[in-house]
C-alpha cells in the first residue's frame, strides 16, 4: 500500500499524526501533514487506514 497527503486539501487537524505517528508528520511552516514514507509497511496498514478515515478533509490518499 502507498500513501500520500493531498496538500491542497489538508488543513492541519493533526489527526493523522496522532493516529499514525510513524507514518505522518506536520510541516513546521504551515502545519499541514505529509507522509513520512510513500510505501506503508504491511504492519502499519491498519494505522494508515485509520488515519485516512479520521481525516476531516479526506486529504489522505491510499493506493
């Protein structure tokens, strides 16, 4: 599974980083999220899905 954050949609709610701190972080300059890894390790896929579900802006794309 791969993951990315749509920077146009992200509003910096931080829910993804709280749900999956190994996968997401926030930029210092604007507070918006970004994916730490493009490829999600198999044991972290559940966290990636939960982060995507928790995003109010639906800015997390899993593929």
